[in-house]
């Protein structure tokens, strides 16, 4: 069971999953009462126009043909036309997706950083007040409705104290940085555009903070329990007996062993956050995929809906695969291909 | 060896999901240990209950959870009697008194149609909790049936059902539920259906793994040896073991279903106005921020309370029944 | 533990530095100091709860569309912003009407340039009209049955003739909605194959992607569908430019009321639209930096339409009964707040030919009971649950629904209030089976205060298929007959008589609840002038007629920034305010 064959097995597993997702979402969105074509063409379309459009958009063919067209189109980059924006969905997503990734990346980074730190604190002060506070915050973090906490923070910080902007991705009148990655923060750093950088930073703080709550809570709990597990391990007891300073034990050894699993967790957190990001985007009117999806659903824009869901599915599958990759690499037992 | 490391990762994943109360794989722990083959699950049931209740009572967090849950449920059931302005939740409007801040007459203020926010929150408890319970019942039914079939029959059926569940799980639940609402007009039935579609796979997986592990327990072999019919094995032996696991998960999840449905309503795709549901109240109140903060603030606090209450309760139940939801 | 604390401290410091100076917008655009320097480029920000619209002038017919077209394109004639909506010459300097009123000859002015530099000639006019009537979308319904592709002919370079197949008295009033596009540009961007044969898609895709083929005062830039777009001045506009006119407008789609409010409060948004909550309007009235422009005479009727094709609305007495259950006063005074008037009959009083003899329905439970008793469905508790639908971004419509629901409940009639996204609404009203029971609509007048604009499009049977027209699916042969005759008649007194009869019939039939004459409003910065509400189409935005007084809008000033940022900027020599 070498690393290679391990990877290949994982990879093979992902293909039917993605296939399944596409079938599922296809079924879900084609079972639409009402006529999306009439919707798109507007109220004054004549029956000719409607028939014509139906032909162009392949809606007059039987379902399985439509599905095949969809799959083929997916690989050739033709993800259909959005009935709402009249653009190619791929072009739309290329515009909106980076915003979502950026937000999620910042949120997950923040939750990872703070989560690990607070997890260590909670573990090293088990059952003391630090631990209890951390536990309360964790339960709160997971239980709080994201949209509500977003609104409350928006209210307090943006409206009352006017410390941060109320929403959006970049200030009015500030020209967005030259497009390199689509991540405004990175792009503005690359081009040395400090004004844009500060504006984007201010705008991303609140939504990222809100989005990070649930992940933060989970990472906190995870690191805490992993560290506590480690504590009872033999090597720690040995080191303590030998008189090694506590801090050294914690940070050099215990943390490293806990981190391996924490890191894999972070990739999963990214995927998990993609669910809640729609809510945060709605509250802070962040022009991302989540908002796009919600608008698409209101409009019954089935091309857009399908594409977004499949894209998200792929991301998650990829994230899981990455986790397997990383984990397999980190765990020497897998890397050096032990005998079964 | 690969299995081991994957198991380790799954443990970590499971810990994360544990907080959210969603197991990856669940097994019945060694509570079954020490049960004689012939007595089977009956003895477990009796002893289990006694131990469970005492363990539960000793844990302050779970009692807190129970108190919160009972409080909310009672609030919903008795809303007609304890709400100061019950008609405000049933369609009465009073535009002259709209948007009043919290006061003695209206502890949580009034909303944009002059309705008392406190009364609406009380009636909202009804809608939110009952629809969450409905979802859970549906999901449990679907999950249990599919899980049992998959676990007991095994083989190809098992693979098909589990793979399908995997497909559903891979998509983030909110995204899946949103997509599922496309086909229908937004209202409460749609929301219930959508959440069911997003939620059932967890239960199916849980039940399936329970069935699988129980299947291998000795007393099942013994039962089969004696000649008990498959149906009676399923219902007599396997089923009782599923009950405790499912009950725990059922309770744990109600809070999160409430949260989930509130998110759908907030996006305009769930419960429709003027039904007082907490999520819709928050979204309706949004347009009147920042001065009129009370319409959005208070329902959110109740959602938070509900989730915490059910989580604590479910956690307590899990500890009490000594059910381990990870391997 | 200490490392953790150190990290947190650093983070706090970094974040804190952002707060040292309040984070105002910093802009790379120039201009600070003196008001009314000719160099000052006035950029406005317009934030509203609506989409960016379809940029093809032959496709759009709604509010977002009319934010774009008057600014990007020219028409033969235009509405007079300075006085009650009259039609004055624009690209056409004068016009002749034949004696049978079916042939219009327009004489174009010379030297009107499209944005690409080419000249606007009669050829362009013909091309545009043919295009409009071939594509048959947008506002083409105005000329449906009267103009076909080919009816327009080029007489010479600056003269164009339009033949009407039937007489059409309000014709001239509809012409401000006919936009002239640049044939060269369109022809260069045809996508074939397309639905229009040789012309492919007639350039529709290219236009909607965010391009313009116009000659109007502004050019469309940076179009991001459903998000934002910019309108930037076209210096070669034939009317010329004066100082203090608006240089550019940056539109943002913002769906959150609180956000629009904050933007206006901070001075980051100078103008917004009519979809705000009336609470917001009250705030804008009081806030020192803003004020609200109201339409001088309400020109839009707001109806709660009833689907007359479905029981129980097929019974006239039932409808009359429901009309008496709507609390008009509360709606106007408490919900709308902005000064609406009672709507008497189907047409607002601002239109000539209003029938002042009509008796409006009043809120009265007694009267309602009387009417219900006369109807087939006198036992209200047996009537099925009715649905009241409203467009989901419009708050006051929702409140109207709650109001009706509450009063109806007192008599045992059950009504459910449901929100509809715009797209779904459009879809459902085209089919009498799927049309909601009760829908809140604001009728658009479209063209100059000719009763035909309001009455024909709403009450004639042939128009009962589209969103702005007739979700009540009302058919009355006598009304049809009168409307057809009135359209073609030329004598105003004669037309008045016919329209008055139409109003009387419709009022009596009560196919809709006549909720109010709606006042349109535009919240805007006090320094912005020239917002005109004399235009019948509620959300028409004509930026050319606006001008700015005083210091340029906030976005143009260089603002304070946090010390760290300033240090960095200076270090990298980017700190350059001019």
C-alpha cells in the first residue's frame, strides 16, 4: 500500500461523487414548474421568440439529452447562459467566485489562528476559568445564527460606532486593484496599491470575523481535545519526568502532533464554511458566489444554480482530496508504505 | 495501516462533527458487554434506562438544557395564554403603534405593522420548534429505513445507498437545501422538504453503521442459529439499539434544524410572512435598522437559546445512554 | 501563552491603527478645494434596491432600464423636464402630421454624433424602429399593430417618415420612449445564428453585456451585471455641457435598506430610488444633508388587482365587497406616509379626462357586508383561502397585504400574504390560471398624460397578458370598443367623453382595489438639483437635467487616513492628492 496507490484510490473515489452531484443537482433544478424561458425573455416575448430561445437553450430535447449537453458543456467551458444576467455562467462565476474564496480564506485563517491559540490555552488550563470561557464561546459560536450575529455586529460596529464600513468589498470610488488573482487583498499588495489594500482590509474584517465563528469554535475544541489526549501519552510523561520545560513540551512536541490533524481539519473547515458564506454575503452585500446563488434561486436561473452547486461540490471534493494528500504525506506510516 | 490513519482522521473529523452532533460512523459501545446471549437486548434496556436517568440528572449542563427546552416548548404551547397580545401573531395590525421601542407595555417593542414583538416570538416558538420536529421525524424515518435496509441487506444495496448518501453529504447542506427550494414556491412545506433532502444522509449513515456492528454481535448469530426470522431479528434485536442512538441524534439536531430553517427563512426561501417565525422576523426587521434594532435582535437571541438548549440536552442524553458516536 | 498574547496584541495594534482616523473613503480621483471650479468632475453614486437592468433599449421596459436609456440614448422628441410632461423637440427639430394623422414626418437636426463619432441620420432612425418592431420586446407594445418593420422610410439624410397602420392619437407622447441606436455599431456586433434571421441576434447580446450604441449625454462603462455600472460624460454631446452638470454616475445595486441609509448618511451616496421603505424617506426628509423630491402630481395609480378569471373574483359584488374592506386612510397616512392621494376610479386626477363624478369605495365593514350579501359567495367562511402577492423588495405592498388580511379576517375571510420575486411574478401573470388572486401593482403611465397610456394598457383585453397590464385579466367588450375608438379619434372632447365612460364602467366593475395615487419620491443629497418628477414614468432618471451645487461630492475629497497607512504611502510615494 504505497503512497501512490493510496492517492489513486482516493482519486478514483471522487469521480463517482462528482458525477453523482451533477445528476442530483440536474434533477433538482429541472423539476421546475413554470417556464424559465418566458421569464428570461420578458413579458413581451412572442411565441416564436419563446420557441426559438427554447431551441437555442436545448430545452426542447428530452431530459437525458439535456443532461449530456450539460456534461459536455461543462468540460468545454460552456456552463450555459444565466437567465438573469444574460452572461455566460462561467464568466459570472469567474467574477464572483474569487470574492467568496477570499472571504472564506481570511475567515478560515483567522479561525485557525485564533482557534489553535485558544485551544492550547484551554488545554493547558484544563478545567480552570480559561477552559470554561473557551467552552462557552465554542458552544455559542456553533449555535449562533450567522446572519444574526452579522446583523448585530454590523449594527454595533458599523452603524453605532462607525468603526468599519457597513458592507461591500471595497470603498466607493476606490478603484479595484489590477486583476491578478481576483483576491483584492493580494492583488493590491502585488501592485503596491496601498489605498485599495486598506480599503479592502477594512471591508473584509467584519464579514470574515462573523464567518469564522463556527470554524473557530470547532478548531478550538479539536485542538483542546487533541492536546489533552497527547498529555497522557508516554512521551510527554517521560519528558516531564526528565525535567523539560513545560513550554517546550507544549509547543515543540504536543502541538506538532496535534497540528497534523488540525491542518487536515482546516481544509475541511474551508469546505464547511462555503455553506454559511451565503448568509454572510447576504448581510454584508459581499459580491460573491453565495449571493449569486441566492439571486439565481429567486430567479429560477437553473443554469447558474447547477453550475454553482457543481463547482462547490468539486471544491469540497478537492479539499477532501488535498486533506488525504497532506495527511498521507504527514503520516510516515502511509508515506513509506507500510505493509498491511 | 492505511485504515488506521484514516480512522485517526475520522476520529478528528468526528470530534468536530461531534460538537455539531453529527456522527460520521457510530457504533454501540461496550454497553452491550456483559449481556448474556439469551437475554439479549431486554436486559440492556432495563439496566440502561436506570443508569441513564441517574447519569443524566447528575450532569448540570444537561439539566440546564432540559430546562431551556421545556421552557421554550411550554412557551410555544401556552402562547395563547401567556402572550400579552396574542392577536398580534394572528394577523392583527395596528399601524398607528408601529415601530415603538421596548417599553413596559411592549417589552420587546413593536414591529413595522404595530405588532408586539414578544407575543410574536412566543408564537414563533410554535412554528420553529414544530417544523424542526417535523423535519426530524421525516429525516429519521427516511434515514432509519434506508440505513436499516443498507446495513441488513448489505452488498450492492449497501454500496448504492451509502454512495448516494455520500453525494448528498458532499454538498454543503445550506447550498443543497437552497437548490432544492428552486422547484417550488417558497413556503414552509418547501423549507421542510428542502431541509429533509439535505439532512437525511447523516441518519442513514448512522443507522447503517449501527446495524452493521450489531449484526456482528454474538447474540444475533445466536438468534439466527436458534431460528428466529429475519424480521424478528430486525425488530427485536437491532431496532432497540438503534433507538437510543437515533433519539440522541434526534434531540441534538433539533436545535440545528431550527438554525438551518431560520437561515432559509432569512434568505426569503422558507417560511413566508406574516407567519411569526424567528428567522423571518429577523429578516423583516432588517430594513428598519439601525434605529429599530429590537425587531431583529430579540428573535436571534431565542434562536441561540434554542440551539444551545437542544445541544445541551442532546449531549446529556448521549452521555446518559453512554452512546459513543465515534469509533 | 505569552506568544499567544503577543500575537493577539499585534493583531489588536494592526486593527487599531485602522481606527485612529475614522476610515473615510480614500479615492484616487482628484479635486479637493474650491466649489465650482470648471475642473471639478462631479461623480455621483446612486444606490438602489434593484438590478442593473438590460442595456439594450429595445429589450427593457422596467425601472432599471429607464435609468439607463434616457442617459445613453437620444429620441426624436423628449419630455420637457421643466413643466408638466409635454413633448418637446429633441433630435427632431420639427415634425409634420398628415391630415389623416397616420403619417408623421420628422426633420432631424444636423450634427448629432453617436459615441463612436459617426453622425445620426434618418438611416439610424429607420434602423432603430425596424429593430424595435422586429425584436418585439421592451416597450414595442406601444406601437404594436400600428408600426411594422418597414413602416419607417428615409426621405433624405435628415428627414424620416413613419407611417401608422391605424390612427393613434397618443403617438407623439409615446415617442420619447423610442431610442435611436447606431446602426454601424450594432451591425458590427451581430451574433449569428440568431432569432432574427439575417440580423442574427440584432446585437442584443453585445448590448446587454454592457455596451451602448447611443448618442446620448453619457457613455456606459464598467458594466457588471446585477452589481454596478458607470455612466461617464460624453463630451461631444450635441446639447453641450455647462459647469456643474454631472460628470458621471456610479450605480450600485444595494438590497439592504440599512446600507443605503448609511451610505447616504456618510455622504457616499447622493441619490437613491423609489423602492425605499417610507421610514427611510422620513429619515431622508429630516437628515440635514439630504432631502426628498416628490412628484408634483401623482401620476401612477396603485392597484390591488383581483384575478377576475378565478372564483370568487368572478363575481362583481364580491369584488366590491372586498374593495370596502381595504382601509384606504390607514394605507395612505400610516403606511405610505409620503402624501399619496385617494385614487378615484382607475385613473389619477393628473390626467386630463378624469371623471370627477365617480364615487370611490370607502372603507366600511357595513357596506362590505352589504355587497358580500349580494354576491354568490355570501358565506365568507366557506370561501377558500385567498393569496395576496407582492413584489418582495417593496415593503409597503407587504404592509398593505397585512392590512387587508387583518380586516378581512374580522369578517371570516382568510387571506394569505405571499412575497413573489419579480421573475416569478412576470411568469405567473401571463397565465390566468397561475395569476395570483390579489396582486399589488403600480401601473406605469409610460407616455404623456394621455388617458390612453393608463387606460388602454391596463383595461383592454388584448393587453391582458403582461406584467404591467392587467393581472386582473379583465374583459369587457364595451370598454374595448371605447378604448379603440378613443385611440383613433382626434377630437379631445370626443375622446374625453369616451374615456369617462370607460372609467365609470371600470369603477363599477371593481376589478381592482383602487388603493392610491402614488407619489413618487427620490431621496437625494441637498446639493443635487434638477430632479424632475414631471415625467410620467416613475423611475425615469434623466441626469442631463441635473446639476450640483457647492463642494464636490464626498468621494472626490482626499480624506484622513490612519498614520501607518500614511507613512507607508509616503514611503512608496503614492501619496499624491492631485
